[in-house]
C-alpha cells in the first residue's frame, strides 16, 4: 500500500467548498463555512485571511473579475472564486475524505451513512 496523502488543511477545504457554487467575499465565506458545517466550524478572521493568501499563492483561488450580486456590492470587498486547479483540489480532497469514511464504516467505526 502506498504512503497516505496528507490532503488539504481543514480550513482550506472548507474555504474551497464555500466557493464551489459562486464567488464570495470574506464575511460571506465565513458565513457559508458556518452554515455548511451546521455551526460546528467558525473560522476566525486570521485563519480565513491566512488561508485565502495560501490558496491564492497555490493557484487554487483568485480574485473574481465580477461580483455575484452587483446591487449588494461594496467596493471595499474582495471577492474570490475557484480556479480550475482549485476545483480539482476540492474534488480530490472530497474523494479522499469519502474513501476514509468508507474505511471507517467498513471497520464499524461509523454506522452506515
């Protein structure tokens, strides 16, 4: 069996997931992460902006060229969107996590999902 892959940091995965359906600004990303995790994860601003910088540097996200809702736009906000590389990273990480959960179910660590 090959060496296990580390995968993405939790905060990176959650930010990519928050951007999967549309570009968002920082506060909207925080809200989406909290909503998607049913309140279990609340990223702080420092974690969010550090994660955004890392994801931009890695080529997983970029600043969006347009905003999803121009009527709600504030010029101080920066909107981020997934790049094709970021979409691939998100899919690969989701598949990696799914396979780990399957192993846990097979070993009766978790019940059927």
